C-alpha cells in the first residue's frame, strides 16, 4: 500500500468546507463509484483499491488516502489530480 496525505488551509469556515466536501464526494461517487459516508466530523470513502478519510475543519482540510497495489503505478497522477481539484475549489 502507498499513502497520499494532503492538507490545505482555507477560508470557508467549518460549514462551508463540510458542504464543499460533500459536493466533491457526490461528484466522485458519480465519476468513480466511490462510496462515502460521514462518521462524525470525518468523511470516510472507499473504492476498490483505495480507501481513506477526509477531515474538514474550520481552517484546514486533511485527506489521508491509502492505495492498493494495483493503483501504486498511478499514485502520482492520483495525487496531482486531488491537489489540483482541491486547490481549484479552495481559491
């Protein structure tokens, strides 16, 4: 397994980042069949070959994702895609 850990600061506030996280999750669910759910203040997500958590806080959003062996070769592209998406949404 390989890990992807990303943190970004933001100015959206707690509810704003939580709403944005949920919108992103719905989009990813449609595009990549990711299953997700809230567990308290953390969003957990899973797909074949990947799982992780997203923690939206008042000024910081943290993503911690584990990729299975099949996805290791494309891990840099996955990381880049996540970073570009987050950076674009948090501007």
